């Protein structure tokens, strides 16, 4: 089904800092998995007086590589795109080592209130407490660099991207990645919000995306158009399965995600649920009782 021009062979692997462009270095954490690809990307912005975007996991080896990369430099800010632990668990250790101010997204909150036995994602960092929350359009600057916050909710309700004004690069966190589609998992995430954030990116003219996992998106507008089209196709396919009589999420996953690795099945179910919530909001379907991941869904 996918017509997205994915790039999975960038060579982005855990190891020492790599210079990507004049103001950007990247250190990839050794936390590869089905959901983190080759590991979380931590970015160093600037020279001499720098910001670090997304500290990554709480891993002494990753911290050591980061600190070595900024040896003899001053870390002025630690910038956070969103509150998932693979991006934030290393925050306390990095702050203690550098004394830097923590800025970026708001503390964790869900896109809607949990229903029934729903819980906040296990991956959520509910203890995250920044020194300063940035809102859409706010700027952060250092010696020769400027980052502008861009609200991109969907993957999480508090998700921010950051535009590096001097080079035209956009740090997209987990909102858009070159290697895979993004998990949108209710109640923390929202497919409607995610699609609106994609619409926002389609209006921009960023030169390149540096994502939270994997290599860069080199043709952002083309990639976002394809991603947007894919999501709309997926939603239409979910609706078609409802019309065909598949009323439960597990049955829809079986039909739409053939050959899916078992480790990814839970994520696929949450993604289908996010599409179902969007279809309910649009008036296309109804839930048989309160909408939840184990419930039944019917054509209106």
C-alpha cells in the first residue's frame, strides 16, 4: 500500500558524533529496536555555545559520547521535542553534567482524557519538568544559531519541531521520519491532530528534515505529500473494512497489515484505533458503546 519514498539505508548507526552540516552534529544512542530503528538521534546545534536536542535514553555510554563531543564547549540549552522516554530518559544526567537550561515541549499530557481502562503510554515521561516551555513560534538563540519552535501535535499532544533558521533544516522529532511512518497512539496521540500538523508542514519550505530516528528526509515537501496521501488511504482502507463487516480492531489489523512482525502488532492496533477515532469524529462510523481499543465499530 505504501507509496512513501522511505530511506532505510542511510548508515545512521550508534557511535561517535558525526557532523551533518555546518551547525549540526548527531550522536545516535545505542537503543535500536522495532520502534526506534537504529537508535534515538541526539543533535548538537552550533559551535562553541551549543544546544542539545533530545538527550535520548538514560545510557552512560551515550552520555559519555555526547560529553566528549562538546568538550571545551558550553551547552546552554537542552531542547526537548516530546515526552517519550527514548528521547528524555537521559535528561537528568545530561543536565547534571552540563548545568544547561531545559527548554522545549510542555510536560506530558494526553490528546484526550483516557476512557475506561486506558492508561497513559508506558513510554511517556510523566516526570519531565522543563525550566521553560516553548510555544509555537518562540525562538531560542545562541552564538550563530536560531531555533524556532513549531507545534506539531499528533504523535504526542505536546510535540514540537524546531527550525534552524540559518540553514533551513527542521528537527522533526518523531513527527516525520525517513525510515517509517509515525506511531499515533490514543489517548496520548491524535490522528486528527497529526494530519493537521502534516498540513502545516506542507505549507513550509524547509530544506531538509533531521528526525528523531534514522537518516534525513531530503525532499521534505515530496515526502510529506506522500505521507499525507498514505494516511488518507489507510483511513479509507479502515473504513472499507468496517463496511465489509470487520467490527473489531484485531480483525482490521489482520486484513490490512499482512506479514506484520509480531513486535509491531500492538502499534498497528493503536494506529487503527487512531484512524477509527478520526472516522467517528467525522461522523462516518460509530462505536458500540464508549470507543476503546477492544470495542466494536460500526458503519453509521
